[in-house]
C-alpha cells in the first residue's frame, strides 16, 4: 500500500507510471534488508534533490518492525534529509542551469518551479520550506532548489529543514512507537490530510499577518 506521502502515480505522465511503481516497490523492499538504516539515510538524502520516492515509504515499515529504534530512525532521516536539502540548495545556487533544471524538467516540475521563483521572495520561500518539510507541499526537491536559486540564507535554510522535517519524522516515530501497526492505516490515509491542513493554516496566518501589518511584499513579482 502506498504511503500517504507518496506522489500518486496518476499524477505522472502515463509512460512513467510503471517505472514509478517499480521504483516505489524497490524502495519499500529496502526496509527488509540488513542495511535498511543505511538505505534510509541514502533515500532521505537523495529525496531532497532528485529522488521521486519520499523517505517515509522506507521509514514507516522500519519503525513498525522495530519500534524501539523508531526515534533513532527519525534522527537518521532528519539528519540526512537536511544534508540532502543542502545538496539541493547547492544545485539551485551554483548549478541551476546545468543540473537542477534538467532534474526539474524530468519530473515535470519545471513550470511549477519557475512560477514559484518568479513570485516567491526569500521569506515566502522559507515558509514553503516549512510546509514542504511538514507535508511535502510543494515537493521538497522543488523548494530546496528554489531556496538556493533565490539565495535564502543558508543558516535559516538549515534550521527550517531540521525543524520541519524533524517534526514530521519524530511525530511519525511517536505514533508508530506508541500505537504500532494499528496506526498505519491512519498514517497512510489521514495523516497527510492533517499535515496539509496545518500547512494551509500556516500559510493563511503568514499572509494574514503580512496584510495586517503591511510589512514587506507578499510576492516579489
């Protein structure tokens, strides 16, 4: 069963849906390998810049298989997701045309990226980093590359990654450790809706404060 945080195959071009499904199943199979924790680190890292499958797909079955290690897995996923975010930031900052643009084009995210880059200032990008870390909204790889392209401060970028992504992984670890397999259906079917609602509320509060205080621009375009 696909995780709630997995991009639906239906959202991909038809010719790529089969490849996506095979990639998803391969990633899921990594949870049963002896080197699963190493693979979790690898997937969490590459997810932030170019890999299509989120680390949650691997993290959830690993935490269910050994709940005592759930927080350790959350720490690994948070740390390597942040390091991968820094790599994605570097792609946007130093090598957008050479490397980042082809990656975004391959996943069909280039138009969405260009729209965000045209309209999102640095402060709005930090907000998007928070919502993407909590709920993959927008996709993490898009926002990390965007942060580098618009030159968000690296320190603020790293802090936002640690807080937002850490909140997601440690919340999952808590739920899986406390409730075990019984909570899996909720995570796969309902948790993303709650995270999306929280992200939407955060966006509304942010723009509401900007409008009330009249401080700065909502968008740079």
